[in-house]
């Protein structure tokens, strides 16, 4: 009998996928109820002085896990009113929640901010794996949360559902198409402005900068011959999928590992995007 490794016992595969055995078991039982919750990381980027509004919503909605970081907005003035990620101190808030409750949480934050253009932006990133103890916490309330989401959808009324068409139906099932990506660039401290100038030239609307600290393995530094600077800046750029490749190429060419910025750039798929403006 093949033994499982300790890691396989501690970490779960992607939460929104069931094993073949689980799928067969569900088919035999004649039920469509999922055995594992589909989880998302939800990002909220709002003005720093409005972070308490979002955290209050987290408490009201009993969000179990969330993190807060202070950042700096870099958007150009012409899109400030649209997305609310212009220059100034920003709160980058990340929480973990089930996909069926993503729209509920986003809309509640949007309502509580009580602002027009410039309120901020929210988006989600799917997970590839998570440790079992955390997954178990969500698994215990999976059917309850699905019931809440179903009741909310029914409360919208038949007319609203017809107007939204197939798109909302797909979102409620977690099958909405990926239309955006989150580009993450880690560069040496002081290079975020140069990077954002390059990004805007390649089509980016704006981004958010977070101060960070880098740690490099001594062997890797000697092998590449690159001194690692401790102070880093993380730049988050939300972009449409068609702009991702040109943006990443421009950033890598100007601010990659061979430059003074020593940038490392990667992207993550984003599957729910909502402006927090009420207009």
C-alpha cells in the first residue's frame, strides 16, 4: 500500500477541484453538492483613511482571515475618478473567502463606502493549494454559505437576473472567464516611480506600491554575482489580459535582474473585478 507523504496530509490540492474518487462518490449518491469549498483571495485597495470601513464589513460578515498593508497609489489623474487608485496612501486589504460569497462581500463594501467615483477597487485571485486545517474551517460552513448566496441571487428578482444574462450565472458557479491579470513586480527600493513610468508607456493605467524586505540566499547571490538589497518595493498592477504580455515585457527589459532595479516580475490570474464606486 502506497504511503502518503507528510506534506500531502497537510496540504490540500486546489480547493475548487475534487478528486476522481470524490466525483464518482457524488455521482453515485445522486447529489450535486460539492465536498470542498471554492476559495478566493479578495483584494481591496482603498484610501488609507477608509480602511476601517472595509474592516468593519469584515467583522460584520464574519470574515475569518484578512491582512492589511499600507501602500502608495501611482495612478494617473485621469483614471483617479474611475478606479480610486491615484497617488496617496492606500490600504491594501486581502481576505480569504468562499467564491459563493465574493459578490456579497464586494457589494457590501461598495455600499458601506458611500462614495461616488474614487472609492477604490476590488478583485480576486484563485488559489492553487491551501493547508488542510484552514480548508476544514471553510468546509464546515460550505452548505450554509451556498444557501446564503442562493437566497441573495433569488432576492435580486427575475428581471435583474435576466438582464445580467449568462455572465452572472457563470460567476455564481465559479466558471467566469479570466479577463484580467495582476502583475507583481519586486524591485529595489526607490525604483517604483521609474517602473511605473515604463508601465504607463506600455499601457498601464496605474498601480499600488508596497514597501517590503527582500531576503536572498548567499549561494544564489554569489552564483549570479548580484548583490541583494534588503529594502524592496512591490508594485501591483491590475491590467486586462491582452495588455499583460506587452506590460511584462517592457518592465522586464527596463527593470529586470540585469538592471539597477533588479526586478522580479510575475503575474496572477484575476477572476472577479469590481470598482467600488457607486456610480
